[in-house]
C-alpha cells in the first residue's frame, strides 16, 4: 500500500509583496488587525481599530516602505530566506529520509504565500498528512497561536481536511542551542573580541506575559542554555527585548535603552544576536543592525556587531530535519505506530 502524501509547511510571520506604501499598508492592516497581535474587546477594540485605520495606516506605511526598500533584493529578505530554507530542508529530507517522500512548502501567517491558501492547495492536491513548522523557536500567543487559529478556521470550512500537526516550540531543543552556539563561535572567530553578548528578542506587551504567555520564560531559557554552551560568565551576556510599540510597558529590559547604558559601565564592544528570529528580516537587518548600532555608538560604544540569524545554515537545517523526524514519526514509523496502538489497548 502506498504512503499517504505528506507535506511540511515552513511558516514565518509575513512580508509585504512590494516595498511600496500601498503594499505595506495592506500587510500592516492584516497583521495589526489580528486580535492575537493586539488584544482587546469592546471599546478597547474599537479604539484600537480607529487608531489603526485613521492614524497608523495613514502615516506609517510610507516610512516602513522606505525601510523595506533599503533591504529589498527583488523580494523581501524574509521571503527569500524562507525559500532557501524550504529548498535546503527538501534536499536534506531527500538525502536522509528518501523512503518517506516528504515535500516541503512555504507559507506566511500574513501576506503571501498565505497559510490558509496553502493548506487548501495541498488538500486539493491530495496531501493527507501536513506538518506545520512555525519558524518561531519560542512560543507566543502573538506569533505561533495565530497559526493555530488559521488552521482551525481552515478546518471549520473544510469537510475532509488532512491530519495537520503543529510544532509548538523548540526553544530548548539541543540542536537549536547548538546551532546558535556554533553561529556565535564562527562569527567571533572571524571578528575582533567583544566585551558582551546581547541576546535581543522581539518583545511583547508585559500585560500578555502577566496573563500567562510563556514567551519570556522561553526566551530566558534559550539565553541560559546558549550562555552555558558558550561557557559565558554572568557578566558576559544579557537578555533584552526589542521592537516595543505604543505607550504601554513591554518586556524589559529594552534593547535600545540597554545599549545606551552599556558604554557608561565600561562595555564598549558588543556582539548582538536575535535568537527568536529564524530568518533575517526588517527587524534584524534594519532595527538591530542599523538603528541600534547608531544608539550604541552615539552613547560611546566603540565596536558593534550583529550576528546574523540562522537562516538556511547547516545547523538550522539539521534542527528542522530533527523536528520533522520527531513529529512525523507516527505517520511512517512502524515502531511508533505499534507503540501508539499498544498504548490505546492498555488504556482500554
């Protein structure tokens, strides 16, 4: 009997289709209208939508479009890297698991290629097993949860949908930590010595964490494991949070404020890495590599280096292969299927 068609979907946040105000406006509207991204009901929701449509989407797209244009190379870096990750994972799976015949595809939570459209496309093509691999090592209700929401909506609208599995998080996976550590070691071997490694994660409102979002716990755990693997002392590394938006408190310490203070304490040379990003994008290439470098240097810093995201590096590919093996095992592995059946028999 032939195996059911199986697909892996690599999913990242999204990107505008073009570095133009119109394309950025469409993207921001979809992104910032998501209740997972900006929470609130009733009057609070009405106020936010008013601010979004009347102020943010009126003035911000032109500024953001200019930032995208500065890093655009026929397409957005995020989408280009996602395509490379798909190709690299496809090749690795063909080499390591040729008997499973798994096909790899890309998708975005917001923008194109859209996750819901991709799920419908794969279902129509006869795929019966779909593993969704969010490119967010640390789970958050603002990033990973919207993927679950889109899958749920797709299932509600589809009579005969495939078996869909989602990788929840891998913030402490040994191969993820090893890949980060190797990227830091390789970078530092080719660049001048620094005083401190700053681990900057995309922030979320503190209110979300107070309500139970595990994201900050996952971030701190990633940092601790990475620092341990690198053999760093407590004064050689620090966790911070970037990209805050609006007047409310977000996760702290803030990356920019930290970089302003470090030179005053004698830290003149820093390396900075963004472990929450599996691919370089506007936030890393512009906000971290450019804006925050200016903040640090203007405050008296002397040396500032951004360590690129894992992107499609061999370590990242090895991690993705391991996650695919782990989460698709029951679809292929006779031992796994036998164990699952035995557990069901014992339970009955």
